[in-house]
């Protein structure tokens, strides 16, 4: 028995012997409780041999033979699993995961399939750790192979995790049931007993029984189908590649598909409900092109013979990267050219690119543990942009990466943020790791690193990383070593692709890499040698985002770095403590008026300086926002840049112009820049022709308007409304009401017209009302501009007839994307009774699916007439929501932050604290609790600091 295993006393051994003699009675007594746990109320069986959340490492699964029979009529699952395991240390125990499963039989077999005992083995339960332990009367010897055989049953669960039930309605109104899986991060154990940790990779051979009217899908293709009787078929799937439990998947449904083949022969299929098959064709095109791109970029072939993508009617997140069978929310996979907007098309493209990137980052190479989930999600988020920019350049996806980094800064500037790589042990903590920090900050740090190392070295390094750790697991350090050891492939002699490299060498495509050639753990940057690990640890092992303050003194630019915080001021007593110990290695870039060159400097100390020459009239730091840091210009720096934008804004790239706008409006929360100077900076925007900086400026003004609209500050609200409509009048008037132009132009049109109608712009309201009336008269048959449909519906939803017709259209629409637009419009109603009705429908889950509940509550919360309704709904139904969705699920976290996002008063903040105190046992487990509080604290601070200055500035500019 391992030294890691808790000591089994003589008393415990006696108890086990008694249990073994009556194992059948023992298993019968381990009845299943309400949530499928053992009926001991959550306490572990007294003799349970393992006390840790993580499984022991001395039993390693090699292969699972999994047989399942999901009954879609009775909503029950029966199955068996035979796990081949290798034993590393002598032991009498096999400890693995199981949750909500009734294990009815357990056996251990030796390598020749002979049973180790003639009796059924006892199974002990530890519900709190979601573990079971099987006791062997004979010692399992180190170095030997054994087989664990378990029979089990369970209910097909409600919800969105494990092996769960979903359904859809046909056009004739018939409800059809399907079953699908979502295992990430810790829910494979709800479908079959398993070693449910990412480092326990194994092969899987799956067999599924189904009725003849259904099909079964899994990670691998079907090898054969056997008809067992008139009502039952059995599909045998090929054995999978070595993979983690969370990537196993199966779906039983009556869907249909369209298929195509990649250039390397991979069969790609898109599955959807039969009546939605016409919405699958764009996804098929994207998937084939994207797989082809990734195979070339990574220089590693996709290792499976097929890739299925399936639209699941009930799905909480956007999608899931199960190897060979990626699952999607319908809005993330289906595209209807008749009703989908340009942004809908972009979304589908990006989500598919994200999930297919995971087939390499996450599936082929998996993080060792969930603390490094960013190695999966940060990479997949960033690869979306690299892939789509290459395969669909007309979508201009590079314009949206800035928004990803701005979102990351928004979260990271609150003290409730966390390091990219953070401790996470229990399932609640693990689920919370799937957040803005892992996805968006992870992507932005990788973007910075790519620009720092160059595109060629970055690509070479990640190919090295993927090849070295294929079918295995990796940590942060492994990535840094692979990148530091990478070389620019344009300077490497081409070699034929055969065994010219030794085992110590690394082969990638036509290139042979050797550790002796590599500049290990160092890279030359602007003449400086760098320890890449030391640099990247400052970005991944500490939370926060740096603010670089620059001051011009003659030919020198003085630099100072500090932690950027938005909800705390330097005058606060905790300020010094929150700044203590923070230091980043910042790859600084800058441009000046006197040179077109991008200058580079690595800042590794709190203060530093660089030479910019005597002739420069302005300096712009963080060129194109390639770096993940903010910049404040002391002295005349902001004035010089404001003047530059007025006189010649194209002297800076659109990235730089957008970055300046973002930085300025971030800094006014901290008091480093006044509201007036930030508003002066965007004074050039009427002459701006690029969408991204225009939308950035409009976005801040629109956000201020929405925050003020919910307060009693009617005079400031009205003046801000007047200012926006006057200031952007020409931009508004240039927009047409048709789906024409590039994706960028259509995005601008959609946002500008939406804001104009929100602000009560009379021409906008007239046009929208007329189009809605025509659509109403046609009984919903008239085609509206897809990019403007949501705005038109929102205007029409303000009267009784329009709202009721939209509700009817919602129930009848076959497109989930179209339904989302309708739901958003209904949620904009000024009638509180209608908003309450929507919330109740979302709670019932019949008309409005449970998957859309958090979206609907957020839509009501952002409505000034619904903000308090949404908050009251959230408080009243907290218990039900936590029961329906997992505590740290995306839905619960979204509700917690989303319902309070627009709060801006001390009274609202106090109410939040009181409520969170009343649910302290649950709220204290969630980082989202403090995120919500910090966000509102930031809003309160903004109101205190900027309401007066905004009023004064508007008074000077509105006549």
C-alpha cells in the first residue's frame, strides 16, 4: 500500500473483512440519495482509504471498454466499464471518481482475465470528494496490469453537465428527446466511473445501444452495428487515441448531417435537427478550411479519421472541444443567410476556429492540472484570430482582438482578479477557472509574446511544444522552454523529413532542431538577453495589469510602472499594500513623430528611461497595443496626442487611436486624467473613418448614458444624450438601412443605429417604426435587414401589440439566432409587467429555455426599467438557480455579475453586501462574488469623481 494512502488500522481491516464477507448487502445498503450520492448525507464511508481531493497516482488507467445503454423513453442509463490499469505501488485499493452513479457490481481481474475474488467486491463511497474505492482481498502488485469491471446505472440528468437530456420541437409541435454529454471539467464521473483528472490519459473503446430511429455518435467512427432485436441496435466504435476523460463524448439523437472531406482526407460532418439542416452549410465550409489551416500551421496532421460538429438544443456554454465530436450551442454553429447578421456569421466562424484549435491545444497536449487551463483556453482564443485572419480575411477579425484585451484589462484592473495560473482543487474552484482571465488575458499575453519573439519563432516554438508533448500533459514551464529553444525557421537549413535527428533532437516537418543549437531559456530582444521564464512568470503567476507612466524630460522618456487599479485610489489606506511586490517584465514599444521605426525596450525595473531624441513632438507608447499594459502620459503628453489626433489622426494606426481612447477613459476612474481631457481627446472622432476607434469612443459615451439613465441625474443624462446625437450626427446620418458593405461597415451600422434609436433619435425611430409596422402587417413574413433586425424589434416592442406578436414569433421561429434578437427586443420593454412575465417564463423553462435564462436576466438588468426587477428576481430565486445550475457554473457567475453590472450607488452596493452575507456559505466559495462587488465599487467611485466634471463639461459644450 502506498505511503500516500491513509494508514488502515487493525480495526479498519476487521471492518473491511466483515464488509467483504457481506459485500452484496453492503452495496445494497449504499442507496442513492436525491442527487445520486450515497445516502450517508455526504460523509465518507468510515473505512474510505483516501483523504485527498486528487486521486492517488499509483493506479494508472490505460484503456476503458465502455458499454452504455441510454434509454430515452425512461430517461435512464445503464452501463458497464472495464478499465485496464497499471499498478505503480503495491496496494489493496483502487480509488476513482463516481458521482450520481449506482454501482451495482465490482470485480477485479488479473492480466489473464481471472477474477481476484469469487465474491463481489465492496465499493466504498466518499460523496464529498466524488470518489469511490474498490477493495481487493489480494494485493495488487506493482508493475502488474489488472482490469477493474464495474456495472452501474443512473438517470439521464437534467441540466447541462454529465450525460444529460435535451429536447427540441419539430415544426409540427412534436417534442423529440436526445441525450448528449458535456464532461469538462469534472463531469465524466457522472456518466461512468473513471479516473477523472486530465493527466490520466487513456484509450477508449465505446459501445452504445440505441433504438433504430436514433443514431449514436462518439469520438471515433462506428466500426460495426449489430441489430440485437427489432427495437435495439448496438454501435461499436473504433478505439480512440489516448486522451483525458473530459474529452470523451457521445450523443444519441435523430439528427441529420452534411459532410465534406479535408485535403488530408478527414471526414467533416455537421449535425443538426432535421428541420435545421439548411443552416449547417456555412459551418461545414468553415470547419474544412480551418482544419486544413491548422494542419499546415502546426505541421501536425489531425490524428482522427473524422471530425463531427453537432448543434445541441440545450447547451450552457458556447461549445465544447470533445476530440472528434465537438458540441455547440445552436447559435454557435448554425447560420441562416436569411436571418443571420454579419456579426452572427463572425461568431460562428470564431467559435468553430476556437474548438478546432483545441484539437491540438488541449486535446493533443493537455495541461497537467486545471490551474493551467489557460494553456488550453488562452491558446484556443488566440488561435481563433490567427486562423480566421488567414482563412477569412474579409471578416477583418484582427479588428476585434483589441476588444478581447480591453475585456481582460477590465477584469484585471479589479483587485478580485487572479493570476492566469491559479490554484484550483475542488470542482467549484476548477469551474471558476473558465473565465476572462484564462481566455482573454491568456490570449493577450500570447499576442504580446508573439510580437516579442516574432511570428516565426512563436510558431516554431508552439510546434515544438505540441510535438514534444503529443498525447501527454504539459505545464507553463514546458511552453516557455519550447519557445526559448525555438529558432527562426527561416534561418535553419532545410533537411529531408526522415530519421536524420537523434532521439534527443526534435523533428518538425522539414526542420531538425537540436538542444545544442538552441539558445536555451534566452532570447535576444533589442540587444538584451532575456530569461523567458522569468519574464513570463511575471505575467502568469501574479494578477493584475501594469500601468506605465511616461514623462518627457528633454531627449529622455522617463518610465515608471505600477499596478493599475480602478476601484481603489492612491489616497486609500490599502493602496500601498495592493501595490507591494508587483513588478512586470514589460516588452515596451513606442513610436515618435521623428521616426517611423517601432522602438523596443525591455522594462524590468520599477523605473527606467529611454532616449527618444530632441526632435520628437509626440511619443506613442505600446505600439498597436501589442503589449498587455496601459499607458499614462504625464505633463503635456496627452495634450500633444490630442492635438495630433485633431490635426492628422492617420499619423497613428487605427490600433493606436483605439488604444489611446481606451486608455484615456480607463484613467479617469483613477483620477490620473480628467473627464474633460478624455472627452477632448475624442473630439476628433467626427473625422474618424475607421470603425474600431469610432465604436470605442461611442461605446464609452453609450455606457455612461446607460449608467446615468438609471439615476435621478436627469439633466446630465439629457445633455449627454443631446451631445452624442449632435456630435455623431453625421456618422448617424451616413448609415443606410440595408445589409450592404463589408463586415466592418455592417458592424458600425448596426451599433450606430442601435444607439441612435436608444437615445430617441427621431429619424431613427420613424424608420424603425415604419419597418416594424410593415413586418407586422406581413405577419412576420417580410424580410428585415439582418444587421438591424434587433433594433427594429426593440422599437416595435414598446407597444402592446408589437410585444405580443414578438412573443408569438419567438415561439414559432426555427432559428435560435433569430430568437435571441427577439428576446433582446422583448427585454427592452418599458413595461415592468412584461419584463416580469419574461423572467417568469425563463424560470419555467418551457417557452424560454433554461440555457437562455442568464442572458434574459442580463437583458432585463441593463434596461433602466428592469434593473431592480432583475436583481429582485436573482435574490428571490437564488436557491432554485443554484440547484438548477452548478454553483460556479457560467450561468450563476453571469447572473451574479450581470444583474448588478449597472449599479452605481452606495445604497445598491450595501444591498449587494447584505444579500451576499445572507448566502455566505455559497457566496464565499465564488470569486465572482467579489468581482461583482468590485465592479459596483468602481461604478460608485466613477459617479463620485466624474459626475460633476461631466456636468460642467457638457454645460460648456451644449448650447
